[in-house]
C-alpha cells in the first residue's frame, strides 16, 4: 500500500536533538525519500520482528542447565587431576 493511498489515522510526536534531526533530514533528502516514509518503515519492521525479551522462568531454566553442566565439568576436571 503506498503512502498516498493510506489514510493517516494517528500521530506519534517525539523530541529529538537538532543535530540528529538535521542529519536525518539530510539523509532522507539525499535518498529522495519522505521522512514519514522512512519512519513508518522503521515502525513496521520493529513491530514485525520477534521480541527479544526472555521471561524470568526461561532465564532460571537456562541458568540451572548451565550450573549442571559446570558441575559435571568440574567433577571431570577434578577426577582427571587426581589421576
């Protein structure tokens, strides 16, 4: 769907420092794009990517697995050094 055929139904307003805004506007102009086009694309890609957060239970399970592996390696290492 092109930007022209899409009905704008909401806004996001945020603050950015002047040098970042100027650099963004310069790059957008150099590439022949509209600022809204680039920002909308960024939002869509961000929303579509899978979340990178782990829940606490998964973190606990991973930690327990690593602790078990570490204990086995320590036992093996101590057994080898005793021999």
